[in-house]
C-alpha cells in the first residue's frame, strides 16, 4: 500500500504537462455524463433503489440539492442557472422540490441515515433564511437529517449576498461546511467576468463562519480568466492565503462559448493562452504548497488537518459530482433541476430546464430526463479509475479478486497505453501494482482516460471537454 506521505508529493513538470494538456473528462463519474441517455426511465431508478434498500448493512445517504437561481450572471460560468432578482420564484421552486422530495423518499427505506448534505447551484443563498429553513424542514421530515457530530452539511454561498447574520443563521440550521466562490480578487478581472466581489466582503463571511462554528471553510479560484497575469494572480493568492481557508479549489477556466452563451460576453483576446494558463497554475501550486497546503488531486488543496487529507491518508476519499469529498459509502440522491443521483449501479439526471422539471413534478412523476445502468464492465473500470484518482494506486491482486478477472488479459489495451505513460514517468507498473508517480499527479485525468472504454465510441471530437490541466 502506498505510504500516505507519498500521496502528498506532486511534481509540477511543465514540459510534461504541456505535452499531455489535451481535452478530456473530469471523471466526476464513470461512465461520464455524456454517456447518459434518455432510454433510462423511472422503472430503472426504482429497480436500483429497491436493490440498494436490500443491501446489508444499509448504505447511508448523501443528499444534493440544486438551487438554480442567481441574481446576476458571471460570464465564465458553465453551471445550470437562472438569472432573476425575483425571490418569489424560490417559493415556487420549493413547492415543486417538496413534491420531488416526497416522491423520492417514498421509495427509500426510512431507516437510512443522511450523513451528508450539500447545496449548490446557481446560488443557494438566493434563498432567504425563511426559505432555507423551509427546505431543511422538508428534507428532515422525509429523510431524517442526522444531528451527529460527524455529519457533513455543506453549502456554497456567494459572499456578495450573505452578511454575517445570514451565515450565523445557516450554522443554526445545522450547516457545518461553507464554500465560497472567489475566482479572482483583481478588479480588472472581476469587471471582465462580471463578478465584483471585494476582499472585505469575503473576509467578513469567512470570519462570521468561523465565529459561528463552521467546521470547514473552502474557497474556489479560477485560473485562465480574461486579463489574468502572474502578477495579478499572485496578489489574489496572497489574499486567499491570508484568509486561511481549510480547502482551496483552483479550477482551470474552460472556454466553451458555443455551449455557454454568457461566455460570449468576454473578449477572446483577453483570455490567456495555453502557455499562460500553465504559468498561472504553476504559480498557484508553488504559492499554496509553500504556504502549507497539501495537494489532494486535480484542482484540490487542503490544510494538513482537514478531513480531505485524512480521507486521502485513510483511503476513504471519493470523487463524485461535487469533486473530491468524504463519505464514500453513500448513495447520492440528487434533488432539483439538473441534479444527478448515483444509487447502487445506476446514474440518473433530472430535467435540465425549469419548465420540464415543473411539468414532470406537476404530473406526479419523478423529473428524470436521462441516466445509465452500469454494465459489469462499467463497474470494473469505474473502480479502477476511482482507485487511481483518489488513492494514487491500484493493487492488482486485490482488484482481480474483487472483480473475478484476469487483470493483464482484461486490461491488455489499457496496460499498453499505461506503458507509454510509464516511459514518461507518470505511472509505475509492476505485476502487483499501478502507482501514480509525483509527476503524474497533475495528469490524473490522462491516466484515467487509459481505462475509459467509452472514448473509443465517443471520441473527444464529438464531446466538448475542458483541457486536462
């Protein structure tokens, strides 16, 4: 088994990263979301739930609630959101969400505990405290929310619309993890992406969260935005480090204006090219690691005492649609427009438009739009990808026994591709293990692609993915 300390070792080899910086999936699921299809229906979902209910011991639940509303558009954003300042629309949304919660909970054994809750969007704090309290009461009435100390109830907020009293009220409702979007503190960059958020606003929200007893605070940054330069982003990194969040996610901006209309509002000439993006990433890695943050994987960094680091060391880290997280042995129940669920061996996704979501709920149906039942091959490959992306290692003997396969024969083509990566020092292969080496830690997506059987039938040219770094 890999020594935990070696999992924190990552070597930023810019030449190698440039060589492999091609588009590819982020592997928040396998198979990835483009493989979901409309042939998946409610009968498939019910079958998966029934099978999961019969598991012994019963699996705990992780709830994800999508709140789609935002008061203003951030031009870089690729999330499913609805721009409005009419807060009464949130009440209508909650009316429909309550019906979905009831429809969903009816099929789940009442004894299954909710260990994890996450609200994202959109802007979850578009809901005022009255609306937020109503949502928590709805969830508690149907699912029974845990009050245990180890529960993880997280929410993403926009610090521009959350004063100290609002943050304190969130803590009183039971939230103990807070995530804030920053992206960049530079005024010119903020103007270019239509997100004006001061350092003082952000600091006030973080200080209020600490005083209210939030267990973990994380912030999001984006490198590759218009007008970013190393000097400007270095100042942002200094300010972020001064805030001392427990976790930092530094995402590479994915410019896909053909998919996301808001991105067309930004000047393409202002967007850093591939070389400049890598320079910004190298700067980020250097500054964060020098300040004591440990590299978790892909775009995640964490303080040494954070739960993500413990999960990495204890091999309980998981990767799902929220990125890297804890509580791996849970069924994920997605609620709201566009939300994704993972129950047993199936994925499902709700309707992507508000009108379709409302229409399904009003007809008394679950708002499922598409999904996928995993094949035996999908399950095997998903396990391999999860092992490498979360633990940095795949123990071949244990893996063979778990899936009753002959690994070298089953993964002959994959092993051949991995040998090429091994020659470049990204992975280490022997008869018993596949290990990610320090210079491969920033190229986990490339390593995972070696196991992806769906890329052959759905090549990268047909699906628009962001760049691997």
